């Protein structure tokens, strides 16, 4: 097992990794930008190294500085968290080239799943259903229009590289097609340096369902059930729950088995998440994330497994030590993403936290690096915490979630706490009858009054 791990990230996920390491008796090295010198993960780590100025491009994405931090501290492995360099195949290669262990998949698997076109073809060959669409990237717009005509409008034009909703446009009719392709390609080029796009059938009101998997280096693979991530704004997840209120036992078993078998066929290692659109009893592959997910705590709550600990064990060459039959699911869990944003306009709200009180009690967890007096910098993602609650049933969990949100105090800045409280009053959410476009429709209705 490793004696010292460098955490190549910031905020709540860096603190999350630190906690898992400490519980395993492993020392930690925190990296930070000049703007994050007072961050909680920096204050708690055994050692810390400043890797550059505030902009992420000069600090958290500065690969030479991160490798140098490993060398001067004697770290043996690097945990990338999520975001930043977590799905950068070149970074994983450089880490391994320096005799260090990258706590994640192989560079080849990161590269394969980072190319949405290649990933779609690979999973299709492995038996995972995919959304009808183009076989590859669009090279000739007139030929692509023929494909769109065949699968039927509306169609979705998507960037081959990247994600997060950038480089993604809907062509509602044949007349919209050329403009959608050209706009998506320009956005993809600007965001990812790659203007390649491809086509998929646009589904009307699907759910966003994802399957968590773990795979060791000895050929053992398990799935840890599904998460429902359908509450989204601008393709960004707002709230996640496990299990999904939309699936029955038969469908749940089928998609879990298909996903596990496909991942095993890849020879994959580490934690990974296969994401799907689900509509009318059918699943369609979206993408595979080759890293830890923001929403991993809801899976931890219903399985009792520490996913970060499992990532570290796998990277150290250990076996999973359990089979699919050993995995059991207990109760219900929901995660609310708490962002430093205006809950009405969603404008960022960085600044000093004047008051802070974390909710507590049975089945309540808050992953956050906040404390009273901490100044939230304006340079990074607005996620400042994740409130996770667990109960025996969905109804119990919803009541616990409401109580916990009401208890939580974050003063001095605006947060999305009130947005979540408002969602809990909506019948569609309380009944679990929602889809990936429901939240934006609801928000638009609220804005109109």
C-alpha cells in the first residue's frame, strides 16, 4: 500500500480524498494555487505545495508543477479527483512515466472514452445499446443530413470531444440542420480545440441513469447499482438519487449486468461510470466517465462502500475482495449540490463566508471545505458543498433532506440551498415523475411568475 498520495485537485473533492487516505493510514500532499492557500484541504493535509497563481491553467492544470510537487514530497501516487486533469490521458501517461501511480484507469482507456465517437463504437461492440445516429464524425454535411433524415427529427448534434453541454445543439427540423452543425462545431473547436461533431436521435423526455462500476487489475468487475441524475440545468446535474424511482427490479438487474459485462470485456481498471438515457423501457449509451463522479456519495450511502478507498486499493494492485453477489443495496440516498450562486439568476456568488453551520443527525453527510471566515475565490467552479442524506425509504429520505437543508447555514454569500427547498415542494419531484428537461421547464415557469 502507498505511504503518501498527492491529491491533484481542490475543494470538497480534495478534502474527500484526504479523509479516505487518513483512514487508511496514508499521508497526504495537497497542491494549491495562490488563491487556495487557506482552503481546508490544504490546512488538513500532511504537506502542501503551491503550484502556481490563481488561474487553473497556471496551477491545477500545470502538469510540470504537479510532477515537481510529487518529487519534492516523495509522493508515490496521484489521485486526480474529478475535473481538472482527472480525464487527461496525457497527464496519466506523464505520471506513470515518472515512476508514480495514477489512481485511475489506464491512459488508453481514458483516451478511448474521451473520444465520444470511438467510445460509442467500442461500447456498441461490447453489447451496450446506443442512441441511433451517425457511425462517426460528420465529414460531409449533405451526407450527414441524409442520416438525420433517416433517423428522424429532432436530432442532436454533439461534440466528439469534451462534454458539459458545450458543442451540443438540437436541430428540430431539416431546415435547422446546417446551422446546428456549424454552431456546434464552432463551439466544440473553441471549448476543446476539436470541432468534430456527430449525430444522435434526440429523445423527448428521457431519464439520465448512470451505472457505477469498480474493476480491479485481476479481472474482477462489479457494478454498484444506478444513480438517477435527471434533474439538470444546462446539462449540469443539480440533484442525484440512488436508486432511481423510475426503474423496476428487472430493468435494474438487466442494465447493471450489461454494463458490468461490457466493462469487463474492455479490461478496464478502477472506478468508472457508464451514463445512459432511459426512455420507454430502453437504455441508450451517452458516455463513460473514467473517474470518480461528483455524485459518488449516494452510491456509498446505499452500498456501504468507500469508493475512494476502493480506487486506492485497486491502484495498489489489490483485489476487490468481493463479488457481485456480495453487493447489497440498503435504503435510499439523495445528494443536493450546493453552489455559491444566486438561486434565481444562477450568477456566481463568491465571497467571504460569515457564518457556517453544517446539518447533522442520523443519515446526514455534508461534503464541504467551508468554514466561517473562508473566502470563496471567484476563479473556479461554484460547487461549495454536497448535502447527502440516507433513509430507509424515499419518503423518509425526502423528509430528512428538507430538515437538513433547513438546518444548514451559510452566511455572507448566496447559495442554491433555497432552490433545493423549493424543489422538495413540487409534486413531480416528490413522486419521482421527472425527466432531464423537467427542471429547466420548471425554472422557466418560476421566472415568468
